[in-house]
């Protein structure tokens, strides 16, 4: 866990994160959560980037969701989510759309797609998120390659995939970070160690980024 200006950031493995600030708890893409999350049911907000099984995992969602949790996701997740959760708890979010979810917390959708492979087609409407928590801006890219939509985001904190195969390679993530996104405070690698990619990809990313600090997190 790292605390950045009052926001605690925990990597849950793969593309999954947990953010805590001012007694509010946000989860993104929980998948294969460790045992301590069993029956935790403490999510105020849940963000799902797209409908693949390693991002929209009902088994993992059920460990952290409760009757008051607000679920924010793109339209392609609607059918899967409404089968399992009340429709009035689901907030659909499109690219370029910003929604205020709680006081001091707003979420903006940013497209996430492949440019040289077909696992995440642009037409699907899969997204990443710009998460604004008490004036701290966190950009979770979702599963993506380098894309024009990354320009002018300029967040405080960047969460970037590094494994290759389905997303950017570490080398591509370095280019995106240093030349396009340029986070102000911190960059954290993700999307490795579960399905594809290894800590070596995270280490390559960490060594190559020069516009801000980097942090390789342990799963917690």
C-alpha cells in the first residue's frame, strides 16, 4: 500500500486495485482476490473496465460488494451485471463522460482498445478510468495499447499494463508514460503475474520510466 496525498492505493493483482480515502473505498476490476477479501463486502464504489472474465468476475465481485455499492461500467457489461445485481446500482459510463459518484469522487471514462491485435476492439466500448478522489487524479488505463485518447490526460498517478500479449508491452508502456501520459507523481505497473507477464515486465517498466517515480507493488 502507498499513500498519495491522503489516498491509499493497493494493488489486488492483475488489473485490480483498491483505493481508500475519507472513509470511502473504491475497487477496480477485482480478480482472484486474496483470502482476506472473502466476505469483506466493503465496497462503496466498484469500477469494471470491460466484460472479460478477468475483469468482470462475479465470484470476486460478490466478495466485496454490498447492497449500497455503486457499480460503474461501460454498456457492454450491462447484461452480465444486471443478471446478478440490482439495475439501480449500475451506472453506465462512456468514453469522455464524467459522473460524480460521491462527494469528492468523480469518474471519467477513457477508451481502452488494441491497435495491433484483436482482443479489445475499439468498437466494443471498453474503457479505462480517470478517478478523481479529493483532487488526486488516477488514470487506470484498462486493457489497452498506446492510443490517441491518452493524450492530454496528464494524471497524478498512472496505472499501466505491461505484460504484452493482450495489452501494451513494458516497452510500449514506457513510451506511453514518458511521451504521452506524463503522470505528475507516480506510475504503477499492472496486468502481470496472473495470466500473462511477470515481475520482469514490471521491473523493465520501472527502470524505463523517467518522468515520475514508479512503484512495483505487492499484492494485498
